[in-house]
């Protein structure tokens, strides 16, 4: 049986790290950046690390993707453990409580940064794998879904992605990590686009046709020249990832999600 | 230096006061005005910084602080200028309407780096809540900054660094 405490401690540590320690893949890219504000951006991750201050004041709504092995037994429901981890971390560190209890009427801050968003997938085996994104509101507001005609094809998808990033990319703290979900149903496509953001930049889709589309989109989006902070210098996107799924004969759902230039995320694995 | 003299693309370091305010606070100010009530603060000659800080660590002036997406608050921009605000600070591109509003009122819009909140917090010398404390991170604060990095993103003639 996997003890709740074991999961809690590992997840807490990973969430703190994601908030205060720059992702290594990104640090390398920022080190090369010499445009406006480059001094402050570089100074930022040194101060964060030294003082345990968050890299960004928007310490997000935490979104978890849980892959639970079918032979795994948990001491308590995983959602409970994960919410406990978020609450403890956000109370113990000077992070921002950014979650409100009701989206429309009261909008009262929960003062715990919970509830977190939890997606559960059951997989084979006895392993528990938890991936998460620390998702700020600015990047989350760029999420979009379009139900395309089933005959639309690659060019229409590219057009949709490029137009969307061209119009809104500068609002979400570029360079961006772009996740695309293609197929399934409407909700599935959005979920896939988020899952795509848990990938490492250098990974490529296993299907060479999607891998090619990822590369093409990455190049086209970088040609937009939005750059760091939208100021035209440096990359516009770090990487583009696509996740796909079978769909209905009448549909072609396409969803876009983006992550901001800090790409705060993490992964925890516990063997059962 | 007068805001009218600033040009789009210009980088400056600002020292002085900023009024920290975001979505919910501006919504409330609008409601005060609609009801004809007196506002809890005076914005004449002030610079508004669209931000909501993280919690303040013990013994520190303020927690991590940085800009939020300005475009979300474009509908309140005219109200701010009417109340005497001379400039706004945030992140990202703004709407055509916001650019026109800056031109009409001869006011400017600055951007300051996002995702650099730990570093920016070091440039804040003092902070106090001015109004709406119940909004937590969305309360209105007055902060005093030193050498705060800004880039003019929309100038008083409506020139912008972003592609329209």
C-alpha cells in the first residue's frame, strides 16, 4: 500500500521546487537572451533560489495528472492527499492564494490555494505517477477550443494555432510552451492539450507525422517574432507538443493550451 | 519627466509611488462611481500598477510582485484616466480601444517584466494597503519603488511597440 504521507511529502517538495527553482531547460535559453529586461529576468531566479521566494507572484492553480497503476492501493483518495499537499505548501511558503471559491457570484478567496484540479487516469502496473502544472491565470486565459470540420486538415489547424498565438501570445508571458490536443471529444481535446504541456521540450510525438507538425508549428510560431515579454527579441515559443486521440466521424476538436515562459511543472513517481 | 515626452520602446527606471490595483478593485471603483459614492482613495496624478502580490514573508516589505495581463482591464482604462491616473503599468499587448484611449487622454502604458517577481520585490521600498483589504491579494496597495524597470509600450500619441 502507498502511504498518503509518502505521496504528500514528495508532492510538496516538487511543488515548492517548481515555484522557486528555474526549470533547467529554460535556464539555458534565458542565459542566452540579451533583450530588454534580461538582467532582471536572470537576477530573478538567483533571488528566488536564495530566498525561497516564488519566481512569479502568480503561484497558480495547481493542475494534477495522476496515472494510477491498477495494482496500486492507496491509503486515501489521491485527490485528498494532493489538496492537502497544496494547502500545506501554500501556507508554509510566501506564495499567493489565487483560488476563489465560486467563479461567478462570491469569488471569495479560499486562502489555501485549493481545490487543485485533479485528473485521474488508470494505467497498468503498480506505479503511481503524478505530473502537475503550476498554472498562472495569464497563460490559462489563452486556452481555447475549436470544433473544426472533419475535413479541415493540417493547414486549417496550423492557421488556427498561428492566428491565436499571433493575436494573444504577448499577453501570456512568452516564450511559450504550446500544447495542442487533437481529437476525442471537446473536453478530451482540452485535456490532451494540457497533457502536452507536461512533456519535456526535446521530446517529439511518436507518430512521425505529428512530430513533423510539431516542428513546423514551432518554426512558424517563432517567425511571429513576439519574443520574450512580447518585446520582439528572442524566441516566441520554446516548443510545441501535440497529443491526439481517435474522434467521431463528424468531428475534429482542436484545443490549444499554453504555458508561460517559466513553465513551472513537476513529476513524482511512487512505486506501490 | 512628463509622460507626454516618453516614446514607445523607450526603457526607463522609475523611482516613486505606484498604486497597485487589479480586476476586482477596479470593478468596485466603478460601482462606487455608479452609485455616486465617494471613492476611498485619490488617484490624481498617480500611476496604476496592475498587480497582485504574493504573501509577504516575515520581516520583508512585500512578497513577490509582478505585472498581470493588462488587456483584461482595458474596459476600465478610461475610468482611471478620468480619475486622474497618468500612466498604467502591466504586461502584454492591449486592445485597439486601449491604444485610442491613451492617445485621447495623452497618457502612457508601460510594461514591466513578468515572471520576475522575486527580483521586482527587491525594488519595493515600502508598501501599505490603501483600500479593499478584504480582497486579499487583490486589495489596493500603495508602494514606493526604486529603479523599477519599465518599457514604454504605448506612448501618449498612441504609438505602440506591439504589432496592431
